[in-house]
């Protein structure tokens, strides 16, 4: 990785990842990976100008400090500056520099709303008297060190300085991020529950769709006719019946596939590998999925010849497969409820706040 690319990666790790509006703490995943990276609270004085890359943002000359310090919004007497807004857009540009995206003006409008949301959440954390212990902060810093492959504290601090930041500014950002995560857990996450009845209802309504993604594993032998005549097809059917009888008696499927099959899978012993429902032709898949694991189908005729299938295994909405599916449904429903409750909570704290936008 080039020095420039490494610098961009370090900047993203140090300043990003503190997503609150798009983060589901209980699930540990982002709600929408395509959304702009969430923003953090206001950095320590002087940190924001140094952190914003100059190549991606239409910002004033460095000497014009009064411009970047211009207040673009006030949230309950807490100011958000143009420099903070530019820094958020710069971070998004760094993370998405390979993809075309919105204009800077559009991004500024989007990120101003996110900065306001973030500031409101920080203020809620303050009201709730949420405190981050030094040990918690140290653990978070340790995780950031791992992400940038910093082997020592000194190496990490050198990376921070190379980005024009200070460790105090980084610690403040991370502490604010952890405080917001805690207040969201208290006000949103812990108040979301998913019942077994809700899972049952979702499963019943979406069973067909859920089964589509379940995998199965099968083997295949294709017997083709020597000619297109009725006699040629009859001879192929007889050969397929004989081979099936041998397989039922215990013959090695892989060996017979290698010597008798005319399918491309013959070299692999007829192994079709792990498939998902919908990958094969519907009529072929139906022949396979009606089998039980280890069972060999009767010869099935298609335009190519006679097919012999053996089902090796298949996931179903029963047993362990059902348990896995129910857990996936639980996560889907939790995410839906979490996002709805988070949106309602943000709306609530906005309604009782005094917000003035100055751009």
C-alpha cells in the first residue's frame, strides 16, 4: 500500500466507524453499507482543519481560519462549524473514492443532518450522565491499532501525527463515539424485543422465499443415446437402469461416473458440488430435491439423455437448518424494530431541541 493510500486508510479508521444513526450495536453490522459513513462529534479545537483532506473538498485557503470556523448550525446552544462539516465530507470521499457519488453540496446537506443527529445524541448521553472509563477507551484504541496494523503505541501515535491529528483529539472522538453507543443501547437497543410468535409469523409468510437460498449437494451421471432413434434412446434407458441397480447394490458412484457419465462433472466423480435452490433447471432440481440424503433417483430423461442423481445432503427448514433460519429471522426483525425505534427516538429528541441551521 502506498504512503498516500495508507494515510487515507488511517484517517478512515481514526475518524470513522463511530456510526450511530447507521449502526446496530446488538447485531454488530451496518444498516446500509452504501450510506455515507456516520459522523462524530466536534473534534478538539484545531483538529478539524488538519484532518480534512485538501484534494477532495472545495474549502477556503488554510489562512482563512474564520471561514472554516463559521457556524453552520446550532443545536441547543452547541455550535457545528463549517470545518466539521467539510471534514465529514472529506472522510466520505476517502472511503468512496473509487465510486462516483453526489456533489459536495449534496453531501454537505446530508452530513449536516447527521452531525445534528450526532450532537443531539451526545447531549442525551450527557443528560444520562454516561461516562466512559479509561479502560474502555484503552480497549477501543487497541482495536483501532489493530485495524491500521500498528504494532506499538508509539507507531500508532506517529500515524496519528502524520494525519495532522493529536492523540487528545482522537481520544475525544472515540470517547464520544462510545458514549453515543451506550446511550443508544440504553434508549433503543435494550427496549427492542423479538418474540417467538413474531418469528413464526414471518416464517409462515416467507417460507418459500427462505427455502430458495438453502443449499444442497448432489452427484450426477448422464447416459446419452448412441443415436437419436428410438432404439438408441431405449438402449440408453437400459444402460441407465443397469447402472442404477449397480449403485443401489453398493457400487462406487464416483467411479461409475468417471467411466460411464457423459456430463462435464464426470472428471469429478459426478460431483455437482454445493448448489442453491434455483441454480439448476427447475425439472432437474425437482428430481434431486425430492430425494432423501443417500437416495438415488430413477433415471430421468431430458433432451440430453438419461440422468441419474444421488442426493448427498440438503439443508431444510427443519432441525439445525430451521434453527439457523429462525436466528436469521430474529436478526432481520430485530434490525427492523431497532431502526424504527431509533428513528422515533431521534424524532423525539429533535422535537424538544432548539436547532438553527445557518446554511
